[in-house]
């Protein structure tokens, strides 16, 4: 997760790099940054919003973007890219019900708690209900990394 702030909003934002939550140029520009580090980066249109621009003219077509970035914190949570890749056994960048089912079985075996077999099916169904936003039967990297939280 990376924390960002714009002058307009005045408060930091958390987002996940490498899964399409921010423009490609920011994914690249923030690689290997350390907490506390600052960078000024220039991002060409091809790594930003391209010919279409963004948000009804707020960012015009073919705009070059300049960011001053300060990285406050980096966290690896349970939904890190590493965790996704561990579950994604066939490396197709999407999680099938079989892959998540196998992952749940491994996690249940690891913690050693006794559970009724129906619990596995209920959890699997709940995971897809909450995360398969486009209903295609898979959880994409982007769907997997959508963080829902309450603002403080």
C-alpha cells in the first residue's frame, strides 16, 4: 500500500501499487521508494491518461503530468501481490473458485481448528459474493486488491 496526498484534498490516500489502481506512470515512478523519500516525477501521456484525458476536462487529452510524491508508509497486507501470486497457482492473473478453495483448505489445515465441512463452502461463496464485482466467476488482481474501509 502506498499513501498519497493531493493539494486539493489535503490528506493522505492509501492505494495498492501494481494492480491498476493508479496510472501506470505512478506504478513505475514509486518502485523501490522508501518511507520518508520524496520524488518529483514527470509522467508522459502514454503512462497517464493518454488521448482520452480524465474527469471531464480536469486532465485534458495528451497531458503530461508532474507529481511531487512523498511516501509516508508501505505495508504488505493479506492482499499483497505476493499473496495473490501464491493463490494464483496457474499464474493467469485471476483467481478461480478451485484456487481459492485449495487455499482455504491449506489455511484451515494450518490452523488446525475443527470446522464443519459446510463452513468451507460458505466462506468460498462469501468471498466470491464480496469480491467478484463483474460476476465472471473469477477474482481479478484488481478485484482482489480493492480495499474497503471507513474513513476516520
